[in-house]
C-alpha cells in the first residue's frame, strides 16, 4: 500500500496504476509541490496532468484535495483521473478549476466500470461536451453517497452537449443517495441539473438543487432520460428552448415518486415536471405549479405550493413526517439527508404514515434513536436490529 502525504506522492499514482493508495492528510495550495504538480503554474501553465488508466484503488480517508488546477482546453479526457476503472473512496476535491475539451470531470473524465463511494467535488469544470462535476462520461460507473457542488460550463452547440452538475453522459451502473448543487450553463442540448444524458443504469434516491440553462432536452434533474428513475427530486430553475422540464427535459422511460419545484421557462414543449414524455407511466410524481410558473406538464400531477408541503399529497410514497431540521423548506426530502433509513421524510405535515408495520418486541432497539419522528394517532417508532425504521400507530405503543 502506498501512502500519500504530498502532491508528488499523489502524482506518483501514475507509476502504479493498479496499486492500492491511501491519502494520509489533506493537500492544498500550501502543501509542498503544489506549484510543480497541481497549481496554475504547473506544467508550463497547463496545471495537473490527469492520471490514467487507473485500475487500482484510492482511499481518501475523508481528507480533501484542494485547489486542483487544469487548463488544457484542447485536450480530451481531463480530470484528476483521465480514465479510471478502479475504486475511489472517501476522497474529496475542493475548489477545483478544470478546463478541457471533451470528456471532462472533476474526479474522473472517463469512468469505465469505476466504483465511487462517499466522495465529493466542488469548484468549476468546463469544456465542450460530456462535462460533469464528478464524471464526464460513465460507461458504466457505480456511485453512492457522493455529492457535487459545481459551476459547470459547456461551450458546444448541438443536441449532444451531454452536460450535468454530477455527470455528463451516464451509460450503465448505479447511482444512489447522491446529490448535485450549483449551476450548469450550456450552449447545446441534453443538459441536466444532475445528469445530462442518462442512457442506461439505475438512478434512485438522488436530488439536484442546480440552476440549469441549455438549448433542447433541458431538465432540472436529467436532460434526456432513457431508463426509469425513482425517488428523486429537483429544485433549481430551468431555462431552455425545446423540451424543457423541471425534472426531465425529454423522458423516454418511466418515472416514479419524484417531484420538481424550480421555475421553468422555454419556447416549446415546456412542462413543470417533464417537457416531453414518451415512456409508459409516470407514477405519483408532482410539480409545484406556483414556483415553476407552469400549469401543465407532459406527465405528472401539478399541485400548489401548500399541497406540495402536505403529507396527504404523497400518500402513495414511503414517507413519514419529522420535526428534524428540514433541508427543503417544507417539501419532501430523502431520509439519508439526515442520516435516517426512511426513503422520504416531510416536515411537520399531518396525516397517516405509510406503510404500517407491526413487529415483535424482541426486534426493538431504541425509541430514542427516532425521537425526532412524530407519529400519527399516538403511535410510536423504533429502529430494529437491521437498522430499519418501524412504528405502530394502531395501539399507541412501541411493539
């Protein structure tokens, strides 16, 4: 195992691409070797030289790599890693400033079977097409508990800019319990607050709070969608010309248990939730007709703001009410956002909780663990031995 304590040792990963690497401390502009390897003066002004092809593992151990600078506007596959199929865990990139041509990502430009867990990226990423805060092109990538907060810019005209604050073009793998914040600005199309073009894979329990601007197929969550998504939401503003939606610009697959609240503006095929829908079914998914400025959508159900903050609107969802800190201003949010196992939570709303579960007393661990969750009808709740949330609202007692 190679321990990394300096910029030079981080750079040396390229000499052992299949090896096991571990970050032992944070790196920033004051760390030895910054100007040589990662700063704006490095490599005659080109900055960091992307590492590839990486097949090994990097454990960041929760440490942060700050100030990574890449200025290679004529070079494709640009990021900390140019091409990676290995495993990257608990690695955080902050204040990146990355410019490339095609396939540009904060962490990985081209992920080919990579696994990314508990990582984050913040800063600015720009290029022509296939641009993402985390990954530019994923074919495939497997990602969980990973988050971006980036300003993304794509300068390529046409329908295939494939640009998103989390991923540009995503083709296969899984993305769960991940988020994107920031801003995406693109000249072309297939632009999303989370992923620009979702071609294949499984996306669930994710959200985007990103202001998005593009041409056609522009969505607050995904620009162009070809596979089902479930339990996701988008809250940023969306602006485009054709096929523009608060959640999805153009959807060719099913959508379930999702919502959008951002302002949506466009010229043709504009919807509060979906601009154009050619899939089979949109299940129990909603948009805010007031904040979006849109009374219609090609799929989904419109609700006023007050209804979007009521538990009864989401009665078909796996949702509970809570008095814990609310990250969405009263709209539903995902349980993982505050460390609970619930799929969905909503703040201070009345009504019954679904689904009801009755379990034997020997499975009880601690009511105290969920003391911030309010039950209807005098009910009670607890976490069982497997970490699952249970309650009984029928008898007013912990079972």
